[in-house]
C-alpha cells in the first residue's frame, strides 16, 4: 500500500499549518492542565484572575506588536513608551481623569507616528529607528522625573484609579478592556482593508505596492497604533498602581515580541493572528505563575524557561514554514 | 480598424546615461488587438514597457491613450487609467489566500467589514472562468505557477483593464497551462481589451497575435501584420541580419580541426523542469562549440547548469573523461571549468576592488601557503596575465570599475585563466564592449582554443557565433534542435534551423 506523494505532502502541509496557527493554544491548555494537577493553589479563581490582570497590559502592547510584525517590521520602543505613558498619566492625573488619559496617549501616539514616518517615508530600518526611540522615550521619562528621583502619585480621590482597580465579576477592568481590544484587533486584521494591506506589505512589499496598496501610509498607521497601545497599557498600569513608576517596562518589548512569535506570527512578516498572540501572552503568564508557585526556584528561572520556550518555538516555526514552502 | 487606436505611441525617445534606450519608437494598438513585441536582449522592450506603465518617463515623443495624451509619472496612474501589467514573475502575495489576493484593495464589504463568504464565492466563480478550480481560501503559494499566473491575470482584468501588457507570461508554464492562457487571451481580445504580448517563443506569437513590432537597438525595425511575415524573415529582423553579408569579426576563418582524444567536456541529459529538456553535447580540446538560439532558448541556462550554478533535475557532466560526482560550482572549478557570466557587473566583476585583486580572487585557494598568500606570487601572476591579455590599466592597483567594458571582460578572463582551466564557457563575451575591444576578445578566444582549451561560446551576435565556432549546437525552447559543423555553419543555416527546427 502506498499513499500518493501528493496526498502525503498535502496532509503534512495541513498539519504544519494547524500547528503553526494553534500550537500556542495547545501548549497553553497542556500547561494549564498540568499545573492544575501539580499545584493545588493554581486552579483557584483568585490565581486565575491574578494571571489575567497581570497579562492584560502585555496583551495590549502585544496587539500593537502583532500588527507591526505582520507588516514586516519590529517595534523595540514599546517598553519605554509603556513606562513613559504611565508616568505621564500619573503626572496629568492631578488635572483630572480625562487629561490623565489624553496626555499619555497623545505623546505616545506621536512617538509611534514619528517611528512610522522615519521607517516608511525615509525608509530607515525599523530596528534602528525604534531602538533610537526606545532610548529617546526613556530619556524623556527621566527628564520629567528628575532622573527618576521623583515619582508622581495619582491623587487618592481621583476617579482615574478606578479604571485600573475596578472589578466586574471579580476580574479587573483592564482584563475586559484587553479582551475587547483583542477582539476588535482580530476583526480589523481579518476583515478590514487596513488589515489586508498589512498582510500584503509583510508578505511582499514590492508586490503590495504594485497591487496598489498605499504602503507608506499603512506602515505609518501601524507604528502609530503600536505607540498608542503601548501608551494605553502604561496608562492603565499607572491607574492600577496609583503612581507612575519609572523603572517599569524595561525589557517589555522583548516579552511582547516573544508572545507574538510564540503565538505563531511569522517574524519575517506576512502571517499571524491576534488569537495566537493572546495564547502567547497567557502562556508566558502561566509560566511565570507556575515558577512563583514552586517558590524556591527564583524568578531567574522564569527567564530561562521563557527563553527556552521561545527558542523551541522559533525552531519549530522555521521548520514548519519550510515544510509548507517545499510543497 | 478605422477608429482611434486605444494606444498610440509617437516618436518616443528614452535616454539613460551613455545609452539611447529608445529611439523614435512609434506603435499603434487598436482596441481588441493582440500585438506582439519582440526583440533580442537590450533591444528596448523592457524600457518601452516601463515607459508605458509609468515606471520611466519618455524624454521625447507623445503617448496617447484612450484618445487623450497621457504622461504617467507613477505606475499607479497607469493602473488607474486601465493599463495592467503581468510580469514574468508573479507579483502577488504568496502567504495570503487566493481570494484575498484576487480582491486586495477592492474587497466586497458589508457593514464596513469584508464580506468573506461573498468574496470567496466570487473568487471561486471568477477563477472557474479561467479554468482554475481550487480552494480559494488556501494560500496562493499552494497553487502551481500556472494557476498563480491565472490569478494575476484575473486580477489584472478585474480592475477594468483596457490594455494588458504581458511580459513573457508563458516562460514558467506547463504546455497545458499555456493553452488555458491562450484561451483567456483570445476571450479578452473579443471583449475589446488590447494586449501587448512580449515573448521569445515565436510559435506562440504566430498562434496568438495579430500584429508584430520588432525592436532592435532601441528602434522599431518592423511593424505590420504577423501573417504577412514568415518566421525566417522575422528572425532575421530581430537579429539584424540581411540574409547574406560579409563577416567583419576577428576570428580566423578556417575551422580548427579538433584535437584527437576523448571529449574534454561532455554534458548529457541535462534536464530542468520548464527550462531545459534533455540537453546533450560535447566539446573536444581545441574546439569552440557555439550554443545558438534566440533569447530564452536556454543557452545561458545550459551553461549555468553545466558549471553547477543552476540546479538541474537530471543530467551529468564529464570533464576530461571523468564524471563529476555532483554538480556544484566548487566541483566545476575543481574539475577545471571556468565560466564567464553573461551579466559581468552582477555576477563577475567586483568594481571596487583593484585589477590585481579581481584577477587573483579565484586563484587564492591555490596560492596560499599555511593560510597566507604571498604578495610576490600574486604580482607575478597578475603581471603575466595583464601582458598576455593586453589589459589596459594604469596599474594593477587601478579600480576595475574605472576600466572600459572590454578591459573588464579581460580581467574576468584572466581571473579564470590563472586557474589553468581545461574548459571555458563564455556567455556573451563581447556584449556591451566597443568594436576594438570586441575584436581583441575574439582574437583571444581563438588563441585560447589553439592552445588546447575546450571552449563553449554563447552569443546573440549571429556573426560572432558563426565565425567563432567550429560547431554550433542550436537550442530552442530549452531543447537541442540541431547541430551544424564545418562548412555547414553559416548564418542562413542557423536562421533556417531556428525558424523551422
């Protein structure tokens, strides 16, 4: 009995495609089940809602990163922008809730816009441009806070903190906001012309331009979105903490990139999903939680585990996309 | 046709630094006509296409489209006016689904969102009309090249194209796919869409096209109904040869007798899907074998396959009676083969390095001792070859980029000759170099063959081929169609074989 070669490669391709898209979800489910069996305290509602609220900020940042990576770029500035957004929100909260939202979003959106213009119009490398704004945003933050010496507190009576601390059905508001944003982003990606353009640009920039996609404009929009979302995440975090903490967000861009890539988005662009990113973020959150449960391991091992995970995922991804391409 | 033509080109000129790419080119294309555009390499076809599609702007002349004068600055303007281009390489997004590719930028929407079910349904229906029955939700790259080409065509037509420019659309298609494509082209022509069809496959042109325009050296040398011109005349127009005429090359006119012994180079059954079909030939020591054929016939591909620069599906190569275990460039060099590529700027010369560095580049591995290369030995070698090939440079330190085309070519030759090769493959060795240098390079080829090298010569210059080669192997659509040897080798015979072989 022999199976035609076509059928075999077809099936392999199908499997490869499935793993590519849903691998993170499968591993996430497996980790959750294993952790629940091993640690009694894991499967509690309190623990789950803790993971959810902690992950919600990274989800918001990672949504922006998903867009950027799908369109073939990278945004290293989101960690700094996240921290800057938090400090600006805390600073502006003295004038009321609305300024505490508008000021950080305006500044962070502007940084994203600047990234986009430099990358799309001046055709500079995304890596370098966003590395520069990583440093620039961090510097801006330090200059506002007297080299990090002063920490702005959100006034105790401000309704701004409610946004970060309020709960519904035992889950924090940021969780719902993150989920709503993820759903919206998924819809935009799959069902809007903007989303299609991003896939096209990441798939082949030249072909996209020839097919009439306004490449530069779409890229500017993508980086602006990434800046806005990073700023929003920082703002929410400040609301939750009640202050603008200057040392936050260091290395956050790498967590976001890791989550996006673990979620099956191709690092070279052109393919990816928001649902995958969601699984990726939660997986990182669960790993962190489990290592905290073990207790005596120490948080350093969290990095080791996340790193190992990322390495495995990238290897598998490369293998899978080669399998699919060979067809 | 008595109405105003859809496209009318009048006296268009296009200059690039040092070159007049288009000279006084005129062309009329009535609605619904399938017009063939032919010419050899460098004849100006691509420049003309680029001028029509807004990639380049004409320096002089007028283009009228749909009754109005136009001057496109950007490809997008041409597209919006209804000029669509289908390139040799499919220009779509491989990772996106077939339907999304087909509809990118004009997706059907409902409540502001893309209506996926409707888009997929319409995509299936549209493609079915082109004979493509696939799951349109699958990524484009899962389709064969032919089907991808059809998607590109369907997309081009769907965006209300009135003029379709097709640049070598069949070069990567299977025969069956070519038939489907022809059917679609005929249907489009009936719907009054004009088609400018660029191809080197003359048989295809005769089956498909109404009129033909022949470009040579940037000028229109012939335009008229295709039915009124036979293949032989068409080829002679493309190659720029009046039938008969005297040679002015520097080759000695007496044919060399090949040296006795086994063939120095033997290629057997070289096969590459859609490119080469079972090509076999051999070259003896002291013999120059020409590979003839029109552009796209597989001449360069054959040479590249032999030296391992183009992976083949099947085929074997023998050098000096020994079969190469595997075909790779490293194995080819080791076996004593050297190749002068067609595009010397992209694939050969390193313009920023000096003459010396360029010459000893390939010889480095054989010159070193314990990892170090003696400067004195390099200088000796460079000196010998600069004298022997009469390379005109101010010094061995001069940048190669500053040399003339002919001298660059000699530097490349020197690079390979200092490896002491047994087989030399020359792809268009005299293209783009001036007359004087051309004669010198030709004399050099002669000299090298006399010294016992086996030489494969590829040239679009028919005269060079006929006078330089002792034997000519003729290729057409990637297969050997004939061979001429000794006194049989003349321009008539070559053109005849290309037309009817």
